[in-house]
C-alpha cells in the first residue's frame, strides 16, 4: 500500500492533467526535506565513539518528501509526507485529507500536525549534543495539534469581515473510541463499534484551542487538552477482571492529566518575537496501574497496581522564548529560551508522598551572519535539577527509597554554518558538562546489571556535522 501511495504521488507530480489545469503545478506541489548528522568523534574520559548517520532527536537520518494536492476549486485536498529514518519507509508529519466547504470552516482527517497555535521559538539542532536531557521545542510554549489517526476542525468565525480584527481561530481535535480488551470486533467505525462504549469518554480527551491575532500587537492563545488516562474496564481476555485500559486513541499530545494552557506572542516591534506560555495540569485521583517513579539506583521502577489509589498532581510549566534581530544590526540574531516545571506530587493517602523538584532549562543562542552564505554562532544550554523526595511515612524523607540529588548540567558549543541554497551544513565542537551521573534501566538484564551508566561527570566533547535540506 505504501508503494502504491508513493508511486501515485510521483505520477501526479510529473504527468500533466488535461481537462483540469494547464499544468500539474496548478493542482500539485512537490517538495523534499531531510536532515542528518555525522559525528566523527565524541570523547569522554578514556572512552570515545563514532556515529556515522543520526539526527538531533533520533538514531537515523531523515529523508523525506511531501506531495500536496488541491482540487481546482480549492475546497478539498490532501497532503502526504513520506520519509525514511532507518526502518521501513513511512509517514512523516502528515498523511491527511481536508475539506473546506465554506471559507470559515475546515475539516481534516488522518495523520496530521496543525501548527496555527503552536509556540514560535524553537531550540538548537545541537541540543542533544549539549545536555543529557536535550532541550524542549516550541511545544514548551504552546502545544501543537497532532494525531496519528484523528479528526481536526478549524473555525474562523469572523472570516467574512473586511477588517484586520478578524483573526479569531477556534480549533479542536478528537480521536476514536477503544473497546475494552476482548470485546473489540476489529471494527472502529462508530456505528459498528457501540456496545459498552460512551462517546463522552472520547470528547473528554479533546484538545480544543482558541487563538486571536491582535493587529500590530501579537497573538493570544488558550487551550484545553483532555487526559488520556487509563480507566478500569472489564478485561474479557482475563475472566472479566477489571484493569486499566485506554478509552480512546489517535491523538498524540494528551497526557494523563487534564491541562489548560495559555500563551501570548508579542510581535509589535519589528525584528523582535517574544512568546510566553503557561501549562496548568489538574490534580486527579486514579486507581489504575502506572509508573510512580522511574528506576534510580539502587531501586528499580516504582509501579502501582490496578486498584491502588493515588492522588496525582503533575508539574506546572512556564516557558519563554525570545527571537531578536535588531534593526540597527540585522546580521545579528539572538535566541533565548527559558522553561521551568515545578509543583508535581504523587500521594498514597496516609502512606507515602513523592515531591518532584523543580526543573529549569535555559538556552542562549547568539549568531552572526558574516556573509550572505556564512554564519557563526554559539549555543549555550543549562539544566538545573532540584532533587525529588520520597516521604514514607509522609513528612519523613527516605534516602533508601529515593537517592536523587541536586545537579546542574551545562553545555556550550561554537559553530559555523554554510548556506547551500535549499540547505545548509553546520558544525563545531560541542562540550557537555553533566552535573551528575545518569543511568539507564535495562529491563531484562541479569540481577545486578539492570543499570547502565549513560553519563559520568566527565566532560563529553563531540564534533557533530549537521546538514539539512528543504526545497
């Protein structure tokens, strides 16, 4: 099926469509994009390694192309991103169809991202070479809409106004019901998958957002993202014994808590973009199985069982992004990102309490355009972790259960970049200074070998060579 889609898209891109348009470009657009990173050397203490083909966020290069088609009337169309990242060719950001029967409403179905409301300041492509925890992207300011199999609706209620004040957007996304284990007949069409289900379970998990563009001032946004928390449902594969199960699928950005977000982008000053956002998760009580705390030496994963009740408050988040190109020196660009999460707790009443410490990230990334094709810059990142605490009984910290500590990670890397027309190449020495040892839990290893050291406190010096294209 994937081969058929790719071949069809290519044929559409090269064959003239008589009777519909003078040229295929009137109805179809084709572009290509990709990125890869070569690291000929990375050194830490007496250890060293090489990676021949990776990306900033993954283990393989990404090679892809997009085909977009729109009917002559411009009221219906599609977008397909095909890409390869080391495995079988697959879908990139989009494989969606859309229809816009009227100017004020647009419906989309399929695999998609919708970025109308998303945060507008992103991180450096070298983030994972500079800090063990890497860095957050535009979603830290305001979360995009994203789905593997979902529906999206966009309304512009003031569409008909001939005024700069018509920039109101209302957007929402929802997924599909999931039947309890053992009761699903394999059909996800709503009219054939009804018994024992409740549509409100799906709509409680909707993501719905509002955005308003204030002329010559900025962009205000607000949204609600419902939870994707498992619920106790009968498991008909296990004598009907209730266990935690998902009640809907399709959306990608839901967590286990209901979250409200607000953000404001200030863009009144030419060359200055300031975008700030806040995320507030609601406290909830759950009796389904979940991981209370990840593995941390000397203890493994702390996981609850179904019917064990917990009161959960996920951390609040605040983020600020600044992108500034001063009018008096247009060759200079400065990007600053700040984020903090704090206030998270998990409590088993009258037994124990986990208090999650604050985590703070700071990035400062100045760059200077030397010529039309040559740029130089420095990426600086800092991550401050305040230790978590396990109290058992409540009020008494237990180091034997949780041995977390305070630490500060620092990363700095000067780089040079050459523009290649439709792409670029960037490289420079990246220096990572971990503030504490980090470990990975390898489930299934022999007793005593479950923890693998990921980082020591030795500096990590690497030389990534990044190249990206988009044309």
